[in-house]
C-alpha cells in the first residue's frame, strides 16, 4: 500500500544545482536518453548520470522512474540488500531531467558478448538468478512491474567483497499493478505471451522475462530471438511446447493477429497436436499472405529446438545427453525444470518470484 510520490516539485528539490558532475565517458544510450560516467566533485566519487531526452513524454516517464525508484530505495530496501540500483539524486538541466545513480559495471549482455556469446558457468547463472529473484520479490511486494527486464538492464556490481553480483536497473518503463496503462511494453525477445496477445498483465510478465534471461545466461544467446512478434510467439510454441490457454486466447485483444479459431472443443474436433484447443497458431504462409509488410521470419536465427535439447546439447558445449557427466546432467535437468516454471504460457500457473 505504498502511494506514489508522483508530484515531485522539481524546483524545490533542486537545491544542489551548484553540484558539479564532470562527464568522463558515455556508458550507454537508450530510448530515454544517454547515460554518462561522471566525476561527482562534491562527493569525490564516480556516478552514472542518466540524461533524459528533453521531450515532455520522456520527462513525465522519468518522473515515474524517479518516484518508483525512490520508493523502492527508501521504503522497500533501505539497507540496499535486494539488488536494486541506488538512485542518488535528480535535477533538471536545460529541460533534461537528469538522474544520478551509483556507478555499476557492465550489463549482462556486454558480459555475454565478452564471453563470445557462449554462456556463463552454471555457478554464475545460479548466483545472478538468485539475486534478480531477490529484487523481483521485493518489487512484487510493492506491486511494481519492471516491464523491461532484459540482460541490458541488469548490471554487474563492482567487486567490493570479491563476490560476483548483479543489480536490476532502468525503471524507466516500470509501473504499478494498479496502473497498467501501456500495452506496448517489454523488449521483443523478452515479451511475455500475455503482453504479445494484449491481455491484462501483472508482475508475472517480469517472471517470463526472467526465465528468458536465465536461459540466455546459460546458452549465451536469446531464447526467443524473433524477428517479429509472430516469430517470437511461434518460437515460444516450438521451444516450450503447448500454447496459451484457451480462455486467455478468447479474451486477449490481439489473438487474431497470431491464431486461427478452429472451432469449439467437442468430441471429434480435437484441434491439433492433441491440444484440445479451439485455436491454432497461423502458419508462416498465412501470416505472409496477410501482412503486406511481409515480416522476415528469421528461420536462420539461432536457437530453435525443444527447450531440453537447447539446455542439454548446446553446440559449443560440445556435449550431448549421452556424454554429459552425471552431475552436470542433474544440473541441466534442474535448470530445465526451473525454466519450465518461468516460461509457462499461463500467467496464473507461472511461478511467482
Ligand atoms: P534506458 O532507459 O535508456 O535503457 P538505462 O537506465 O537502461 O537507460 O541505461 C542504459 C545503459 O547505460 C545500460 O544498459 C547500462 O549499460 C548503462 N548504465 C545505466 N546505468 C548505469 C549505472 N548505474 N552504472 C553503469 N552503467 C549504467
Ligand atoms: Mg535500459
């Protein structure tokens, strides 16, 4: 029951306008603006400064980011124990809202790239997953949906006590469960089935993205790297098996973009694949015939195949089930089981953090 401190009076809080931030290098660029590594001359330390684009819509959304993050930092996680980035300050500068954060390390996508996209050792996958889950637990407790969980938005923490760690950043798309006003959210590869289909969403959408991230950390490449929304959905169906439940498909706004209604369920009409569904996903030809834009169906994108095959026999692990050491086989089985709880089509059955 935390109320949003949405109406922050920026003039009043901008008491520290004489503080100097000296730009050292650019850290990243995103939809909302640019992030610079700066020297904070007042505290004599490095900080990351996010400079939001000077357009009203971005400014407004950044106010939401500031509000949610200050609530998370101050009320939910005052002792900085739950792997959520710390916001230090914010101020307007030439119509740009600037937000300063503690300086963190590389994001997980950069880490995977450094590792030639071959995936991380299971020990790191486990540690990072546990820490991201810790953040998701407190976020769920506060009714906050991140809405853009992906490797680029999870950063390595600098090695203070030599233990590997991560923090969740970028609450620039976040919302509260009572205010799910946007329907076009989450980055495509990490977009949950209910968001793709246009169905009311909850904190469960972050758990879907989390599942995609865990798989990616292990195999090194995105789990559902679809070139279009249809491509993402058809990969989900192929890799996970099954499809979203019929009542979700019946009520979702975009079902007809992706599925064909093949009749109600009655004996003798057992839909397809023994799924007993009234819907089947469109074929690629049906999609191409319908879309004038003809989205490229990225067949050449890696990976495809069933989830357990992807985890057990990933090519450059150069192993297959047959010659996996017994301990590793058990780890893989446990990982597949874990992933199945996360990339679960039905948001009500999907595991909560
Ligand atoms: P956007 O909303 O534009 O995606 P982010 O907050 O995700 O902005 O920041 C963009 C990128 O900048 C991140 O992916 C990360 O690489 C870098 N970055 C952001 N915050 C920090 C930080 N506190 N420390 C180090 N790098 C950061
Ligand atoms: Mg981001």
